[in-house]
C-alpha cells in the first residue's frame, strides 16, 4: 500500500516534470504570434494572385458549391471580385492586429474564422500547412499572447504552463512524429525519397534545382530526416542546450524547405510552432525583450474552467482525428466532419510516400475558324518537356489544384474544361469550338516512360457560360 505522503510526493514530482516539459516562455509566445500572423498575411498576398480564379467564378464557380455544416464559408456568399477583396482585406487587417498584439485573442479569433471560411470555399488547393495554420490559430486563443512587442497592455507572465501549452506543443510534435510514421516503410527507408522529391522541378525553386544535382547528399539527408522525425517526441524530455539544439535543427530543416521548395507558407507555419519549444536559455529568445510585469515569473493553470474544458475537448478531437489518419479508425465520418467544422483536421503524411512521377497537362482544341490551339502549353508538342511558365504551374495553389485534378470525378474535370474555354474566349477574338484535356504521367527515373490519359474531351459550346 502506498502512503498518502508517497502519493503526494509522486504527484508533485510528476507535476514538476510536466511544468518543465510543457512550459512556454513569454518571449517564445511573442515570436510565435509574430511569425504565425505574418504567415497569414503572406498567404493572403500569395492567394490574391489568383483571387477571381479560385474564389470567384473561375475554376470553382459558386453555382457548383454546396453548403454544409463542415463546408460553411462566408466567401461563398458572393463570387464578386470586390466582395472577395473585402474579405481578404478584412482578414489581413485582423492578422496585422494579431501580429502587433492589439487584442490578440479577439483578432486571432476573427483571423481564424475568416481563414477557415477561405479554406472551405475551395479545399482543392489546400495543403498540410493550411491545416496546421488553422490548428495553431485556434489553440493560440487559449494562450497569453499579450506579452512583449504588444500594443495591448503588456501584462503577460514570463512563463506559462497550462492545458493549452501542453496541447499546442503536442500538436507541433505530432506533426513531425506522425509524418515519420507515415513515411516509415516507404522509399524514405531506402534513402531515395528526398532524391525523388528533388527530381520534381516544378516543386523546386532555383536553389532547390541546384541541390537536386547532389544525389549523395540528398540520400544522406533522407536518412538524417527520418532519424530526426523519429525522436521528436523526446524533445519535451530534453533540457537546456540539448533541447535548443534539437529545435534549432528542426527549424533549420524547415527553413531549408522554405528556400528550396514551393510549399507556400507551410515552412513558416511549422517554424512558428517550433519556436514554442525553445527553452528560456536559448540564444534566440534572449534577443526578445520579456514582458514588463510585476507579477510572478511563472503561472500554471490546470484548474477546472470553461477555457480548460474547451482546450481538453479540442485535444480529444485532435487525437481522434489523428487516430483516423494512422489507421485506428472508429466513427470516421463523425470525427472527420466535426474536426473539419472546427478547423482541427489532422493529416501529416507530407510526401509519404514520395511521388515517383509528375503530371503535366495539355489542352488542345479547335477554334471556330478551324485552326488548332493549345490552351495551356502554348503550342508545345506532346513529347517535348514543358519548361516554360504557364498558369497551371505559376503558383503553389495552381500546382496543388492540378494535383487534385487527377483525383476529381467527372463534374470537377468539366469545371476545369469550362474554365479553359471561357478564359480562352475572354482573351481572344476567335472563340474555342471544342477541347481535349490530356494528362501525361512522367516517371522520375525513366523520363521517357509516359502514360497519356484523356481527362476531358467535349465541345466548348456545352460548357460555355451565358
């Protein structure tokens, strides 16, 4: 039998370990707020390049959009360009307030709602970074973000431990460890995965194409990244410089992805989360001023409250969503719908397995005067490698849409064909008469091995909007 004294001693020891492992420094929260909010603003600027295409009546017309509990969207109230500009501008203003620490909880909530609405309007162009952005924004509402560099009165504590800090740190670690779980047993285990990824030129920046020439280095990087991912849960047990070194390694890895791959704001979003794992002794945090407060240096909050109850409910939903991904599924439909409605969907199988091929498309058709035209590749032939810049590979969102196009059912493919016909007619005097969209699958090891599939073949007259 354990005495009451020994039980209390063990409880005190366990609580001390939790405090050390899941405490977040106020300066880390400041950097987190700044980077996460800036990521939203950058994301909005990048998306605005294709505003009418993806959120107006372009690629996904509003008449084909269906309202549901999990797919609600303020952006679907109107397809007007001015309405979309208004919502984009409002989101940017709320994000800027979040960055500057002006009522960060309220501005963060508004930013979260508007970004979730934006994502629901067109889910075909989303990636893992978008999912993580929503999760971090939602969990940030339960953190004390009005520390240093904040317009709102600086009233934060130097350190914070709570159910919210535990949940958000576990979320950041889960992204990495579940990614390892999904990658294990694929070509990530034989050292070729990063080589494959860096053989997809349309995903790479100029610096990425440069590194693609060093296959031995990329092979070593594959094994190194798997080892780093496998031991990420151990970060919470590390202290001092060991913890700083591990976190800096992860941050440097994602910064490398930012420089070498066209992944939109995903690297910035994950870096913002990793910042929260830094210990108070880390060099980076020493560059940030602490909060001006006379309160005690640390605060712990595990008491029963509405706030903590909401955090625990979100944590349980996130765990349920994760179990769906890794195969321990239960009520999949209920969990998926609820997690999507609240913006906490969990899917972290980035490049798992890594792609062994890439797609390119041609859209050839006949004009009303009988001449032939290529609606995408501007006259490139089937067997010529497309290296020119054209709309379907011009942005990360277009790349994601073209990847999604391979999985769409017939109505989704017709929407793309309709977009091509109408875009051609809007920019040319001679209108399109018919259209044939074809997809070529090019394998990364055997560049000459190509598979051609007709995606959509139809007269433009049946698609043209009136």
